């Protein structure tokens, strides 16, 4: 009995030893960290940045966690600032928050397994600063997309205000949606002004300048110094991405009448501020956003628009006496 008992113990110890050798003797293929594809920063504001990337799958290796780490020093690790992507799958899509304006950051995605942590190639970004319009000391948030910097909100410069009934193709008029008076201070107290900004007819938007004749030509118009009314190409560059022209990529996540889910992937924060139609009436608030661009043709001045009835961003011409919003673009 004693001999058999000893043999059983010896057998059990042998199995444990063999198992240990098998575990710690895994091939290098299974103990190396998972690689990551080169990611991209899609949008940058003074305080946020959108990162997207991908972990490369390898058979037999389980991904435990993924995300992005960042810092103001090179080669950030999980000992620095980091954010997890808790979604399933191998893709990484996160928003880095609490950044400082006008600051350089180093960014790396990470993939964590039971064996090790892998890091992607480093991306270096510099956050933009807020913009101050010296005409009225108003501060604007901005967003950099595809190397071009846009206002992240509609222009609110209000040198005068008119009721919607005073619509003209020759005289400059500024409007605040729903306000039917002439008092600038009163108009600026309205919720629509604070949220959606100002609607400008063509003479007001161009501010005495001629409309552009070429798609890559822009004019300063009503924008502050160093900024301009977007050219046709400025808008195309904004929307021409691998993600397509879907309105949900640019719409604010809330505030639209259809309650359609929006990602606002590029942090453009399009709000449905409406416009003034050809009958001189405020129209389509909560339903659509219209912004001037600098090009003109026989049919009228062009606007880009996002509409809750349409799936894609669109372009159309409207009459000079109608009014739309302005999103300024930084000169380049």
C-alpha cells in the first residue's frame, strides 16, 4: 500500500511538472504582445482629441484590454494618462479629454494580453487655442479636421439685427432665429442666439466683398481677421473622408427633431439652427443646419446643409435675400 501510494504522488507531481514546462515553454508567437496598426487622430479641439486605430488579431492570443495612453512627454505608457476602449472587437475609438489648449501631446494606442502590453507608433499633435473675436471679445471653440481648422460653433458677431420681414438681396441684414425686433442686446439675450448664433443674408455674410469664382477661392466676409467664409473646397475637404458623407458624423448628439443617433465623430457639433426661407420666414429650426460658402453661380449663393430628412450632407444654392449661418475657417 505504501509503495502504491508513493507511486500515485510521484505520478501527480510528474503531471504538474510537465504542465508547468508546457505553460512556461509557450512559443514566442503566443507570448509577444499583439501588434497595432497605425492609428489616426481624426479631430482636435483645445481640450479633446478623437483617436481611431486597430489591434491586429493573432490566433491563440486573447486581447484583455485596449485603449490609448498620452502625455506631454514622448513614448507614453499606462503609467501616464490613458483611456480604455471598452467595446468588443479589435478596433479602438476613443476621445481623449481634459487636454490643455496650445499644448503638444504624444499619443500611443495600447493592447494588453495576459503576457504583455503592446504599443503603437507614436502620434504627435498640438491642440489649437481658443479664438477671440476682437470685434466683440467673444471666445470661440474650434476643431481641426484633416489639417483644416473650423469654428466648432456658428458665428455670433451681430453688428445689427433685423426682423425676418426685412429681407433684401442688396442690403446687409443679420437675424436671430425667432427674434422680430431691432434691439441687439435684446436679441443677444435669446436662447436661440446663445445656442445657434446669427443668420446672415448674402450681403451681410460677404461683408462688402465679391463672391468667389473658383472652388478653392475664399473671402474673409463677416469672419474675424485670420479667418474666412469656407470655400467650396473647404467643405469638401471636411466631408471627403473614408467614413463617407453621413450626417450623423457631424451632427450634435442631441437637439435634433428626429432623435436619430449621431456619433459626431469629428466633433463638428452641427446644431439645427434653421434659416430664413425665400418667403422671408424663419424655418426649419431643430430640423436643419445651413452654412454659407463663398461660391456663387447663376442660381444663387451656395450653402452646405445637414437636414434631418436626409442621410447625407448636401449642397444647394439659395437666394441672396435668404439667411444662413456661418462657420469660419482659419486662413492657410
